[in-house]
C-alpha cells in the first residue's frame, strides 16, 4: 500500500482540526449576545481565535498545495470505479478551493468592516479592501453560506472515507492515517 507522506498526513489532520475548530468557534461566537463586558470580552476573544485559525488554515493549505505539487500523491487504488475517482477528484478540488477561499473572504470581510486582522496579536495583516459596510455585509453572508457548503463537503468526505474502510474494506483511509500499517 502506497501511503501519503508524513508531511501530507500531518498537514491533512492539522488542517482538519483547524477547520473543525474554526467552524465551532464561528458558530459559537455568532450565538453570543453582548449583554455585559464579560460577554463582549468572550466574543472578541473567540473572533480573534477564529481569525488566527483561519489565517493558519490559509498558510497550511498553501504549504499543502506546494507540497502536493512537489511530492505528488499516491496513485489511486486498483479497481476503483471511474465515477468514484471523478467524484473524489471534484470533491477534493472543491475542498481545496473552499479552504483557500474561506479565509480570504473572512480577511476581506474584516477589512471591509474596518476590523484589522492581527495574527496572534503579533503581525497585523494589511487590509485587502477599504472600509465598506455594504461590502462587509455581502462578504459576511458569503462567508456564512460557504461555511455550510464546507460542512456538507466535509461530511461527504468523511462518509466516503468510512465507506471505503467499512464497506469496501480497502486501504483508502489507511493511506492517510499516520499509525496504520
């Protein structure tokens, strides 16, 4: 069985953890009503972590794409139907596009709303657009809709991996697991 490299596996699972975290944090801070200085402080901290992880995803995906170009990926397992391979390739393409687009849209949204992105309180990233409340609202809606699309694709991705592992009993999932033989 040809596995993904250790770097590819580490990037895959680290990005997955960041995405799950950023989605949970995003939905949670959107549910918080500011009723006191404490809830304001909590919401501000969660928004900061959401931005930090989002920019982290952007950087990790960029590294992952470069690594994929340089190192390639294992060949498809023999006997896979062509329709499955095409769906898998299309789903992966959409996932990569969303992993890249979502942080950029969030960054654009922050810029348009007049809120700087300061990565881990260390590096202030440049505003990508000038302050523009109406653009900020459009980008916020787009960011939200794409989050639901991303969740749907992640569920499809996980179900496909489980289908390969539990029903097809092939090595698709094992190739991305760091401790499998």
